[in-house]
């Protein structure tokens, strides 16, 4: 009888000990978990005031870039180069204000915090090349002074070929037969070129702007950039990214760059019959 009572007492003691350990573990988790959660929660105070202000002002300038694109689209029916001259004039203050933010108001370590989510993939593609994500004021001024591309079409060039050449040269890349053939066999690039050409020939410049952005996103896919690098060398990959950076694509998206392409199309359409027939 005594032995039975002893075994029962031991069993009760084990149960009580397990219950105590479970309670202690729960209390420990309750104490630790809030600290961990606080450490992992993103708040406005987790980044510098300068970065917050820069993100706000870059967003405002991004909306100005959207307005620049809308005005460039609307000016597409103007003759005599007025649309091109207006674009070249209006881009100046936009580019200079953006350059001032990234070259004086916010540390380079905080630049990634300003990159919008849709462009994060592009920025991560650039990182292995150790490229500065924002241009210097000197680079911006040089870009503002550059003439827009004048395409000299080859015999038999279609509208798609002329547009392809125009985009490549705007990116600082050389037109080569091998690269052209690779891109022609890329469904995403070729479909975007075809639709862009159709919109330009129909003088539907709003649709053309949409298709140009689609084309640019196809051209900066890792597979497309790899094809460019394989054909033209790794320096071409760096050149392509630098042309996007000087128009602040990593921070404001494609509006400014697409407005540049549209203005370049306007400059070339009168001298390139393929763009109008």
C-alpha cells in the first residue's frame, strides 16, 4: 500500500514539474517575442529623417516626370520640332533637382530605401557591377547637352528595325547584325517592337508611350542584358545601365526615359519614311 502511494506521489510530482516548465516556457516566449517583433517591424523612424525627406521629394519629382511624359505625348502632333525643343527645355530642372537630392541631401547608404518596388529588380541586377545608382551633377549636365539620336536606316529597314536601332543607340549601344537577330527571336522584345511601331505609325502617341515602357522592360530582363553583354561585351552592359541611371530610372521609374524616346521618335519620323508608312 505504501509503495503504491509512493509511486502515485512521484507521478503527481512529474506532472506538476512538466506543467511548471510549460508555464515557464510560455512566460519566456511572451517576454522575448515582443522584443523580436519590435526589431523586425518597419516604421518611419527606422530610417533617417534625410532619407524620409528625400523619398518624399523624389516621389514629387517622379510625378513631375509623369507630367513631362503626358505633355510630350500631347505634343506629338506638333510640327517643326516644337515638341522636341519643349522636352529638352523642360527636362533640365527635373534632372537638376533630382541630382541635387542624391548628391547632397541623402547618403548613398540610404538610396535603396528610395527605390520604388517595381524597379527593385532592375537595381538588384545592377549591383554585381558595383554601379553608382544615381548620376553625379557632371554626368547629368553632360546628358542634358547630348543631341538626340538621329537614326540612319539601312536599306530595307522596317519601322521595327528603325525603332530598335533608335532605342539601342539611345542606350549607348551599337547596332550589330548578330544582336539584332537575337532580339528578333525574343518574343517579348519583338512583340513590343511591333506594337510600338504600329502605335507610332497610327500617331497614337499615348499608346506608343505605353508600348515603349513595355519594350524597355523587355530589354532590361536578365536574359536580354546577357545577350547584349555576350554580343557587345560586358562594358555594353555597364553603358546600358548608366544610360538608365542618368535619367533616374531606378528612383522615378520609366516616365522620363520614355519621354526621351518619344522626343527622339518625333525628331526622326520626318526623315525616316518607315516610321510613317
